[in-house]
């Protein structure tokens, strides 16, 4: 009876409330007015009285414009409030505003019954007001307290039909203001989760109504927030670090579980975790750590360059803040030129390369620099046996802009004297590098980043020659958000690599020799989220190459040496791309990408023409064509499709497949087994074709024991065309007709990669194994251009077996032991197998190219890691690393060469870099 009377009273009250005249007409004009002024003018022009919290209205920053003639107050208010989070209800002559939510004028049909409220799982739900049911059910099972106050996303619309909405935002460190990558975000009691990307951003697709969000990380305190979702919107989160030390995970997959992404060939290196990997002389080295993962190799100890899935070392696109780094190595390949203390992330794409990357065949090393601390002055550094490193971070405007500056320098001459090589003991070497980055979060929709980097190496392997080489790059990136669905990045970069040789001898023919490559690029990248299933990425890019192939000038007036200048090269490489990340369902995700690249070799220049049907040589030149400045010499281009797919077999077990087509228009000229600082780059032209490749890959990915273990098994097959090689005895430097020394052939590579990683616990690390083969075929209609009878032969970097075990055992929170074990099959080599006489001379007979192998490579390193105490309030936090490189003292061969002695016998010699255990101690600090 009481409920019946209450229902009558409520019904009568609503009838009285809505028995009003809402037909009053209003004529009014707004021009760039604030919401406060607009509401005030409406109130003054009508008989209605407005009620609202002034803080709601003052928080709205948008300006209002529009003209209304004889319009109903409902129509005017709906338009004025359309882009705000305010709702309203009219009761007689009163207009009552609410923030986000609406005041309902009906109740659920079963509100006054004794039966419990039905959930969405029951069949007989209230069809007239299902939204009210959803909110009521959720709130009835959740108690709101101070720490979990409800956050409203969007504003409620009683006529809305959408059942789910997109909520995105950024997770930041509350103390420093830095964006936090790899933070796990989960919706309680729902199978919805994601992780923040390297910039701390995330996106969730949430159902309408109450959603309880859990933000988790091993190194941060858990945060729980309750969202009332009415529409698409933004929700930023601040989190705090735990007092305990960060976990020891060393590799992460783009902030997501490896089973989730479509990319099968991605390695993401945890920069903080590499401090536990024992490397040569205690130096943290991002790129050396990268070579311990399956599919990434080097030709040997102390070598520059990388071979990724059977690719040559010039087939890797190495980017530092979007700018190309041509030589990423210091000290003849012993150390990388990437400062680990200023690096935020390092992602390596071995396959399934995104469509926005191009210009190289095999891989992309995408390296990004940290943003500076926007809260307070801070720093980090290290003092080691051959280098010292210092990084400083300075806020410019709190929570908005900052700079970060990092520098390294070496005092490394003593190490050359310790090498097992008499020629190097009297040598000198040194390097330094510096990086500067400025970041400005201009506003919610605009962010600006600018980076400048320079590295310099200087070494002398003899008393009369000084070798110098340097990298210089700069980049500017403007990120702009048009709206919730549209984002863009506009990027300008410039990169330069050059080397120089100063030869100063007692004779008159001293000289100065140099080389330089420079490139400038403009990019525009866009992202459009059409709906929860489709996310489009598209853009354009154009790059201008300028190469000075070399010069040699005498440095003494009386020199008889003739000055030489090789003609410069110029080209323009442009591309457009479009990709779609399409989510068919919870199991199947596909990334479809299409890239079109177009290349133009440009003048000025003189291009040789050669007699048809004859090999390229100085004797077959038939003429020379002269091209004016910017005149098109030769064009190339083509489509580069990229396809990647992931399918969940179970919740923690997925299969991935990928197919890539890539093109490369610039080539490294190197007659050495490994990349050298004095190698030069050559652009494609009328006589040198661009390289192309196709790769297919298939992988299985699984997580075990609540994601404590990750296991992956990947296989790939790659075919390449126009791979560069050289004629025997090729002269590459200062050659006006270098195309006559080049050979272009086919390549094929295949392999299987196994990775087992344990991320947490006292024992953590990873074990990687690769079985792979890489072959090259150099066949031609001309006998002088045929190698190994035109059949496939192993490439110089073909190493079938490659095993790495990087393990760390933590005894306590401060003490741990790390080991690094490596085994590799010896690389191929060509041996002398006999002699023959021709005329009156005796000659050495060599085997087929790369028919033999040098001894296998085995190395064990051990390191002890000692962390300072974990007190929060202290001047600086410290970390000691004591390591021994090559504990076994194995005399691993660096190279093998052959010398004919005075008696005519051919003798083989082996050189090694570090043939004895090398101890080191490094002190790291952070404040």
C-alpha cells in the first residue's frame, strides 16, 4: 500500500513539474562567447531561472557562436551544450543543470516490486530504460569510497544507441610528469585490457555505464578508478613508483604481450634492464644486447654492422629520433654510438615491418630518446675503465617543457696496448658523442620535440695516418591531435656521415682523403581511428640524398700526387603509404599495408654508356651523357605490400604470419668482411639497380604461468635480387667508374628462431637459438662476372648455429649475478688449396668462394651487480657492475689470413681481439 501511494505521489509530482509552457520562443545571436555569458544571456532573455555549479561552466574553454530566430529554449540549450559535459532538465520555470548525468523522468518497471532487480543476463529486462538498469545493477554491487570516486566520461544521452565507447588517455609519473610506457590496464570482471605504448598512451573500448579500471605495473603502485562511460572521451592517470627496485625484465614487446600483436619479428629492448648484461669493459651497449636475440648477428667480435635474418649490414635502417644513423658504432665496432642513458626505447623489426618504414631490405632499428624531466633537475651517469657518461635533465617550464643533454667520452688508448696484435699496440683511438633533446607539451593537442646528435671517432693504426669519422643528425617532430580520432606527426630530419684520412709521411706525397653522405627528409604521418575495428595509418615522405664519393688532395706544395675528386651523386626518394589494422573479432587481427616508393637519380652528372652485350669495363665504354642540375637521370619505383596477421588459438597462445616486400636504393660499398668506417655509399643509377626483397614468416607465441614465461618459435624465408658484390681485387675508393667493379646477384635466406624468456623471479633472462642459412648467387652471361660457377654459395656472415643465454640471478634486492654465454658457428672463408704454374710463375689456387669456415666462436662472461640501498631520500642512487669478459680465455679468431713465405709455402695466421679474460668495474649513479 505504501509503495502504491508513493508511486501515485511521484507520478502526480512529475505531471505538475512538466505541466509547463516550453513553447516560449527565443531569438538570440552568439559570437565567440564563453558558456557563462551565453547561459546568462539566455536566462535574461526568458522567464526561466538557471541553477548550476559555476565551476562546471567556468571549466568549459570553448567559445560559442550561432544565430537563433524564434527557437524553442530546448533547441537553443541543446545546441549550446552539445560540446560540453552538461545536461539539463526543465521544471516549470526552472532549468536545472547536471554534470555528465541526466535526471530521469521514468523509473524501471519493477522498481516497486519485491523481486530483485534483474541483470542483463536475465531475459525480462526493462526495454524502456536499459541504461538505468545497467547503472543500477553496477552500483548495487560496488561501494564508492573516497579513493574510487566515480569519474564521468562524456555526458549521458537518453536517446543514445551505442553500447560501447572509446576511452583514451596518457599514464604519467605523478612525481616527474614523464609518460610511462608498458603499464598494464585492465577492466575488472571484464575481458578488456591493454598496455600503454612507448609514449604512455592507451586506448580502451568500454561498454556504457560503470567500468572499474585497474592500472598495474611491477614497478608502480596499483591504481583503481571507477569510470561512468557515457560517450567517447579522455582519461589521464597519474601513478607513483614503488619504493622497491624495478624488475629485471630485459625485453618487452611494444607494451603488449607478445601473443597479442600482429608483429612476429619484433624485439623491444628494456633499456634499464641491460645494466645486468655483462659486456666488454662494463659498457652498457644497446646494440650489442640486440645481437643476443635470435635472428640478429654480427660477423665477429669487434665488428661493426649487423646481419638481420640473412641481410647484409647495409640493409638495416637505423633511426635515432626518426633520423638515419649511418654508422652506429664507436671504436672500430667495439661499442655502439647510442647513449644508453638518454635512450627511451629501442624496437627492432626483423619482419612485419610497418608500412611507414622504407628504404632498407632487412630490418628497422627504431630508437627514441627520452624526454627530459619536466618536474625537477635530475641526472644519471657512469664511470668505467675506458669511458665516462653523464646525462642531465632540466625542466624549462614545469609539467610542460624540458631538455635532456647527454655526453660520453673515452680514455681508451690503454686498451689497444693490451690487444693480442702487435700492429695495434702502438695505435691510438678515442671517441665522444653528445645528444640534446628539447620537448614542449604546448597544449593538449600539440607537442614539439627537437633532437640534435653528434659523434666523433679518431684513431691511428700507424704513425703516419689518422682516421676520423663522424655522425651528425637533427630532427624536429610536431605531434598534433585534430580530434579524438585523428592524429598527425610532421617530421623533418637531416643526417650526415663522413670520414677523413690524414696521411702525413716523410715523403712528399702526403694527402688528405675524405668522403661524405648527407640526406634530408620530410614526413607527414596520420592516424585515423574509424571505429573500434579499423585504425588507419597513412602518410607521405620525401628524402633528398647528396653524396660526395671521395676526394684525395696532396697536402704539400711539392707533391707529385694528382688531386682527385669523384663526381657527386644526388637523388630523390619519395613514398606514400596506407595501412589498416583491422580487428575481425577477439581472435583475429590483421594489419594490411601498402607502400609505394619512387626514386629519381638526379643531375648534375656524367653517366657512362657501355656497349650492349659486353661486361661493364673501361674498355667497353661507348660514350658519356651529361645531365644538368636536377635533371632526371634514371627512375625506379614499385609497390611494397606488407601483410601481418595474428590468430588466438587459446587466450595465451597465438599464431602469426607475415609477408613483406621491400626496396633499397642506396648501397654500401665494402670489400671487407665486416663494415668499416671507411666504407662508402653508392646511389642507384643507370648502371646500378636497386635491391629488392620478399620475406614470408610464420610464428607461434605462448605465455606460461601468468605470463611469467614467454616462448616463441618463428620461421622465415627471404628472397633478394640485385644484391651487391664485387669482382676479385675490386678498387672501390676513388674510382670514377666504380660500376665496373660491381656485381649484382640473387640472395636467399631461411631460418628458425627460438626464444625462451623469463621476466620475473629470482632467476630471469632469456635463451635464444637460431638455425639459419644465407646464400648468394652471382651468375652472368659473362665469364668474368660468374662466381662459383654461377651456383649459390654461403655469404660471409652465414652462421648456421647461433646460441645465446643471458641469465640473471638475484640473491637479494641489492645483489645479483649475471652470465652471458654465446656460441656461433664460424663464418665462411676461402682457403688456398694448392698451387699451379703458368709460364714461369707459380700461383696459389683457392677453393670455391666461402667453401670453408673459421673455428667456432664460444664466449662466457660473468658479472656481479651491486645496487646501493633503496632509500628514497638520498642524494643519488648507485649501481656497481663488476664483470669479467671472456672468462674462459678462449682465443676466438677475429680473422684468418694467408702469407706466402720466402720458400714459396703458404701459411695461415689467426688474429684475435680478446684472447684473455678482461675484467672491468663500472660505477653507475642516478639522482
